[in-house]
C-alpha cells in the first residue's frame, strides 16, 4: 500500500493579550517549478543556490492557505477565507469553532484564494457575519469584471464596511495598506493587552525567497516594484519592532519573527513564546 500522505494539523491556537488567535489551514497545494512565480528577476543559478543553502528543493514547493481567526470577546473575526467553503469550514470545525460564530469577515484582498470560502456561489458560508475590506481594493475589483469577485464578493457588498489605511475593522484590529500585490492589499495589526501581531497576508509569500530576497519579483504581484517596496517596508518594521507576524502562504502556521540578514531578512519561526 502507498504510504499515508503528510499530515499537518489544521489549526494553531495561541493567546495575544486578551485575544485568542487561531491560524487555520484551509488547504495546501504543491507547486511545481517555484522559480516560475518566485524570483522572476533572479537567475536560475541564483535561485538554485539560495534554495540549496536553505535546504529546500528549487524544483518544487508547498503552498499553504492560512486564514486567521481572532476572537476579541466582543467579536469573532475571520481574516480571509481560503479557496473554498469546504476548506475553511473543515479547519474551523477542527479548531472547535463554527462558521456561525464568526461575526465579522475581513478580506485583506480579493484574489480567489482569499475570497473563495465566502460562499458556494449562492449560500454564504458565514451566515451571521458582517464584512469589511479596503475601499481601494473593492473599487479595483468592482471595475475589473472578475468572475470570482462577481460570484463571491459583490452579493455581500451591502453588508461590507469599506476601510481606509489605518482604520479599525474592530477594536484593536487596524488596517495597514501595503499595496502592490493588489492595488489595495492590506495587512492588519492585532493589538491586545499590550501585545501586537501583524497579519501580513500576501506581502511576503515565501519564508526564503521573499524574506531573504525581498526585491525578487513575484508573478502574482500586480505592481512588482510597488510590491517589493511594500514588502521591504513591512519587513523592516517587523524586524525593528520585534513584532510577530503570520504570513498567509508561509509554512503552516506561518507564525514567526523577522530578523535582518545581509541585504534581506530571515524568518525565525515562533516556538513557545506565545503559549506562555
């Protein structure tokens, strides 16, 4: 018989001040030829050398999809929804939560792997929730003629708050505009009990290729120069402040710290700091 496929627990729960934060693994997907999307402006030799130095293959990778649930007591807030309702619902169930408990869904941006779990195209997954997203982001996709947006986001528009840079989606949850991946792409700062965490969304999508080389271009970034500038700005801030972050596509649970390293940065996975 074939060996069992690798198993990764679908949630990780920790405290941040008075809040409970739960990264949720809504799915993962192998990626063949990762030099296709990552490091467009890097030579094949450099890409291979950087990968080998990090002890990862250069010809394949594993991409993770990590919505994050933040329970602040007065609100249960879900940041992004994964590719499809089944994935996010399964992860919530594994974590002992129900889609009906979610009071607010915040969309960092409107790529399909972030909005896909909003509904099956007719029935909303989060029946009792309100919604929030960036005004710039909503306006871009509202004019783009995008099938995913039209099927999943537009039907919820009358329940959706539009946020500007720095606005609070809920108490202690503030938007941070980091454009380039998409025109209105947002990260979010979670603050509770004197502690902070950044939900970095898709600002940096790989712990080696994006952190170690923030100027390497990524195919999925709509404005590659702006995305690289945003990436470096956010990573600089994380490194200087010592703030932990969750990266949406990082190895699950995507939770760690940033240190400066040469011309770029290094990812330091969280261990038990947030469990004490």
